[in-house]
C-alpha cells in the first residue's frame, strides 16, 4: 500500500496526493501527465481516520 502525503492547497483546504500511474489508468490524465478535462469527486468521511473518494462521472449543475 502506498503512503500518500496530506498537503496544504490554500488557507482553507488540504489535499492528498494520488499516484500518476493510477490516475492515468483511470483515464484522468493523458500521456503527458496533464489533466483530461475537469474532474470532480465526492470525498466522504466514513469513520475515524477513514475516507472514501468516488469520481463523479457527470457533474450536474443546478
């Protein structure tokens, strides 16, 4: 299991790094390591110290 680092993104948010190879295999980045379109995810805290992340296939704006 890989260990991923929690990083400060700005004054109010943090993020966890994801391996490029995993993102590439999901089709989220191209062969040059650039994001393919906008990507959105649900992130949900499920327990103490545990979260799940799920890609939103199509974002529906109200």
